């Protein structure tokens, strides 16, 4: 796991969005994936270990997305 990126307002908004209610991987990717290299929120959060995909036997698009302990700590700062 790499060091978490500097928590930008957009990254914190993403973490709060996930925390607000259960989200699926498909929902998260549809809402937050960006082709803009300046706003790779999903990629930054996943690479930093702030979020995880919880499959629990489901296919990836239906799998839950959840904050990790590191993600919850970043959100609470």
C-alpha cells in the first residue's frame, strides 16, 4: 500500500459519497471514473488503500465498495 494522496476536496467528497450508503462497484465507477488525468479520484483512492471492493461471491459490477480503515481515518480528519 502506498501513502495516501493529499486529501483533496474531491477525494473527501468521494469518500463521503461511499460512506453515505451502500454502493456497488458499477455505481462507483459510473459516477466517479474520469478520463481526465487531473481528477483520477477512483484510481487515487484505490491505489492508496482508501476503498476496497467486497465481492462476497458477487460479480464485480454488483460487488460492494467500502471504505477501508485508512479511508475512514482520512474522512474523519
